[in-house]
C-alpha cells in the first residue's frame, strides 16, 4: 500500500495537474500505471480512515461511488485492492460501464463484478463510503439527482473518504455552487489544489493526504504552479539573525546592536484610541525590530506614554502632518492604520506616507482612509502603485475581506462567484493593481505580491477572532521588515507566526498573549532546522497560461 503524507509545498490548478499527468505519460509512464498507484493510495487511505474512526484494523464493508472519469477509475482500482484485503465492496457508478472511456473503462472491466446505479441504498450496510465521483476537475455546480445523493450521504453519518477533492468542490477556487460531499478525509495526488485550501471547499475536505503516485517533481519546471502553501521552507532563508538561536546566528552578526535591527514607527490614534497602535508597536518589538516608536497626536502623547516602556514616543506636532517625525532618527518602516481614525487629518497622513522612501504598511483605518480618498477623487490607485515604497517592493496592505471590498470592490468576495474568480485570483490581481504585497486575511489567508507570487495559509485558528489580533499581525510584519526581511517573506512569515501563536495558546487567548508567546514560537521554528535543506523551486512559479 502507498505511503500517506500531509506535506507538499507547490499548489497546482486542475489544469496544471492535468499537464503534469500528460508530461508524465509522455515521459514513458503508462497512464493506467498512474491510476493503479492512485487506486492503491485510495485503498490505503480507506483502511487508515476506518481504523481512525473505529480504532480497529479489521476489514469492513465499503461503498464506492464512481463517476464517469479517471476519478471513478481510481475508485474501481481501490475496489479490487480492498476486496483482496478481505473487505466487502459494493460499487455504484453514475454511468454505464460501457460508457466509460480509456483507463477508467479498463479499471471497471478489471473489477469485473457487479456495478449498480447510484442510489442512497447502496451504503445501507457499509462502514465507510468512498466518494470517487468527480474530483478537482469539476467546474460546474452539482444539482439534480446527484445533489440529492450527496445530501443523503452527508446526512448518513458514515465516514467518507473523497478521492482527489470532495465532489462538488471546484478545484481551482474552492467554491461550491450546488451540493458538495463533506469528507472526513481526502486523498489527493502529487500536489494540492486551491480547492483544498480555500473556503468553503476546505471545510469539506477533512484531513488532507497528499500521495506520490509516480509523477516526478521535475514536471513542475514546465507546469509551473499557481501558489505555495505557507510554511518556513518558503522564507526561513531570509529569517532575521536576531530571531535565530545562538548556535545558528552567523558569527559576524553576534556583535549587532539595536541600530542594526531596524526602526519601526507606528502611527497612533488619540488618547482614547491608542490601544491598537500599542499592540502593533509591541508586536514589532517582539518581532525583532531594534527600535520601535509610537507617534500619537501631541495632545495624546502623555496619556500614551503611560502605557509603554521599551517603546519610544514621538508626538505628531501638527495635526495631519508627518513633519518632524523623522528628525531624530531614520525609519525603516512606517505602520499606519491600527485605530488611526478615518477623518481628513488621517487621510492627509496616508497621502504623505505614500511620498516617503521607506517601507510602508497600511492596516485597518489606513486602508479605509485610502479607499475613501479614492472614492472622493483625492487619491488614486496610481499614487499607491507609483509610491517609492511600492516601487522598491516595500509596500504591504493587510485587509480583511470588508476592507478589501472597500478598496477593490470588483474583486470582493461578493463578486467572486459571479466572475468565477477565486480568493487567490483576486488577491493577486489586487496586488498587481496596487503594487503592494497584500495579506488578504481570513481562515484561508492569501499573501500575494505584484510579481505574481502567492501563498495560501489555510490553518485557520478560530481563537484569533478577537479584538486586536490583526493589529498584532501588522506589527509582526513591520518588525520583520524593519530588519530587512523582504516584504513578501515578512508577510508570509508573520501570517505563519501569528497562526502558530494562536494554536499554541488555544481557547481564551487575547491579543496581548499573542505577542508574549512569540519567543516560544521562534524556538519551535528551529527545533528541526536543517540549514542544508533546499526550499521549493520558485523559478517554476506562475508559468501557467
């Protein structure tokens, strides 16, 4: 039986996956051999799932639902193997066996036993159901009798294993237009698809297993990939020295002082609205910035100063003006937005910030200020795209879906189904339009850069849905960028750290806790560190038409 895995880095669209299959077959691997390997993986995953559910390794009764394509063929191969392992198998198919084509037809003929029409009665005596109906290539809603069958399956309470992707989930976007199977476990091949990681599709997948079926990773040089799954392999090579264990830090960097670690300045709201900025500032400090300064309005400076210790205070002496803020020391990155406010003074601050030659991060009110300026005609997307920060690759936006919709209404979550776009598509398009690295937040956060790179972070942590959590994320990005970490890497790393902190703390966390747990997250990051391990091939990224 096949070895199961939960790790893979590159993410392929269904089209790219089809190209990987084609190139593999052209390279001399028989197509039916790939199907046999896939079927073996399905059989192994079915045994694994039933054992997880029952605690017993005994064989059981399985119902396999097969569709008209290669996904159904995988199901027929799995049927043979499970029967050889002593399982009782019953198969239902959406078409007559004579109507199957190619490798799927061969698999059905080699099964050679009874094949029934699809019906909810098929699984009456079953211990587990294998969904091999459609897979990742489906690009239309599931309706009618098949939808009714899927609804009945979801209500059955039986363990469900889906092949490639739960039937009804669109592989390129994760959208569900009609009915979709809710799987306990999904086994897919070679690489994940966006539908495995983007909601609502991800919620239907259960535990996702990625299996090697004989496709060489070299095909990625020709297929490209649409994104990467977020993880340390992507950005650890640019990790700041100040956050590494002593035994890993470069010898010449052991003598670094605070001015080597960069300066992050965070704009603050008034005395009653400084908490969010203080969270961002402290997070930037915990993320390794050598110096962090809070800049509140002058009349709020005394009040804000009472709540901080290692963070410096530099008041904004003129309302709506950044003049004088950088007279004492240079700044590497300006964070603007957490509880900043959205009036005329704040819009002027955002407009002035876009003229600065330094890193910029706009969050929360900073994004809303810009969106309102665009709507009023006082600002334009060209101002953002042509800003020194954008031109030097040091501009970051961190919107949640509501803020994203204000700035990019034609790419908002309301428009995606109508335009058949995914969250990934929209984040990349917005990044290219604005010239900014965009962190489109959510349970399936997408980080996109103007050059087309993107990562998906789908480890949604519900405990992070608490006031100030986004402000902490903005501060972590700012702290990493202050130390010279490239904006895309800093954004991706910050999302991962933020998520890990939330998972480590668990229920009951508040935003302040996220900041204080970061040193433990850094420590865990290097527990299994291998300095000689190669990361993914970024050169093959984004070659798909």
